[in-house]
């Protein structure tokens, strides 16, 4: 089963046959239900996970229990690489499944072995690390440069443009992602609706006016 | 037939605390042996209060964002 997963996952297509064989020998597959806590922030980082199906989110909690969603990971993305590469080897965030997921689990010792001996594997990890760094830089810029209203408009546009297959965002998650609280998100969505920018139909938010939303996003 | 989106309930996470049932502003939920269930789906306005209050993350009212079809 690991062989099929490795050969069929686009993530691993760039790897040499030999590298894939090592991953296959040293990894195993696990299934988890939706709502499962895969990793806990602050616990020792023991494995790298490759998402074969489903979606997960990474978040951090502040001492008051408020969550900041850092990222969502989709099929093909490696999870926990930053924690494994850090010197203290501690999970940097809590990872929770948003849907039933299947992951390929590669223990830390084997992750390190592959990194040290197989340049195609190191390149793959570097590539994902660079992408993650770019996303984090964008998020930091969003939080410091734009007001909440603009951040929400930007986030709605991003979701509609780039993420049509997402498993949906709750108001709490949107609030955590854009660095505010749920009530503010609710109020801004009502504002956008009365201004004719969006329409809400139960679980759907339909964006109506791209030009005006972009204006909001830039304020 | 009207297509209704309803909050989803994960019974394996639900501890049957009843907060969602007692705090729902529309009285759309009732407690059953398994966990909360919708009395009449039409009553639910998808306000998300239940999801916000649920201590275990068992109930979710996700929003899906898309552009208006041309
Ligand atoms: S979404 Fe609102 S109306 Fe619907 S069940 Fe939950 S609390 Fe009640
Ligand atoms: S609030 Fe959550 S845990 Fe409590 S009964 Fe409702 S779904 Fe179950």
C-alpha cells in the first residue's frame, strides 16, 4: 500500500526510484477521522507527515485560549518539517484534521537520514520550506499593514479565487486567520452584505462585486 | 425541494453537554441519546452560535466562499 501511495502521489514524482524505495521501507500509512488532533504544540517532534488525502489545519493558542490559524495543508503537502528541522525538535503548532485524512508517516530518524543522504529529498523539503516561508511572510505583512476590514475582504477574495476545494471555514477560523474575533467577522460580513458586496445563503458566501471588494481590500 | 445546509455534528466528539441545544436562538436542536439533532431543519438560520459554544468542536457550521456565477 505504501508503494502505491508513494508512486501515485504527485509530491513524490520528482524523486528518484531509489529515494522512493527508502521512503516506502521507512514509512507507514495511517487514517484519522475529522476533528482529530494529529500533533500538539510543544510536544516532541517525532515524525514528518505527508498528506495523502483530506485537509488539516495548523494553529497556535495564546495563553487566553485564542487560536491563530497559521496554515491549512492539502493533499501532497509535508507536515511538521519546520519542527523537525529546528534545533529543539518541538512541534511548533497544533495540527488538527478538518476531514478524514490519510497520511504517510516518516519517523524523525528516517526523515533526517533521507535529508542527509538523498539530495532529491532535501530539494523537495527545501522547496516546501520556501513556499511556507513565503506564505508566513505574506500573513505577517497582512496583519501589520491592513485594517481588519481590508484583511477580511482580501481573505474572501483569496478563498474564492484560489481555494474552491477547501472544506469550508467557520467564522471562528476566519477570525483567527485574519487576527480578530468572531463577532467582528460577523459584523463585517453583515456590512459587506448590506453594501451589496456579498450575499449570504446559509453556508455559502457569494461574492458579488469584485471591483468594490478589491477597493475594500486595499483600504 | 429546498436544499438545506445544516451545521454538521460529529457524534464521536460530542460529550452531550447540551450547550448547543439550550443556547440555539431558534430552538432548532433537541438532545437525543446519540447527541443533538435538528427538530426542524428549516428553523436553523446557520448563525453558528452552536459551533462557537461547543466545547469539543463537535459541531461545525463552515462557510464556503465563491464568486457569483456569470
Ligand atoms: S446554527 Fe444557529 S440556528 Fe442553527 S442550530 Fe446552530 S445555533 Fe441553532
Ligand atoms: S455543544 Fe458540542 S459537545 Fe455539547 S452537546 Fe452540543 S455538539 Fe455535543
